[in-house]
């Protein structure tokens, strides 16, 4: 978790939705007994200032080796510059799709 903390703002890291107990992605990884990987990711710049960058992204979330062990990940991410370092301040993605996989895994 310390690795993630260093890449995010305190507000983002401490938000309940980003806690391992609440976030669907870590639960999916645990239930599938497989590490998550994001492949084929692409970003599109939405807005940029000297202190912040907004991006949309799409990619493939892999949670196993079988052909069906994947889903398309889509979201928006906001980075802010804090002390000369870019950190995640907001990340909104299709958690409902991941939650649907969790429902089907039980």
C-alpha cells in the first residue's frame, strides 16, 4: 500500500472507495486468485495546466489467463503536481462492470 500512497494525493488514498476492503478491483483479484494486469491502455488528454492534467483512458483489465478473464476498462483520471511530483487526485472508472464480475464469482 505504501507504493500506492506515494503515487496519490492523501485525499485520494484515504477515500473510503479506495480502501482495499471497498474497491472492487482488489476483491476481484483475491477471488480469482490472480494478479490484475492492465494491457492495451491508451490515454486521451482532456485538459492540462501547469499544475494538473485530466485524461480519459481505455484498456483491458486482465484477471486470469483464460480468454474470458478480461474486461474493457474505461475511465477518467486527474493528476495534480504536488511538490514537483505528479500524483493521482481522482480516478473514476467503470467499477459497476468489475462489481458485476464479483457478483458472478460468488
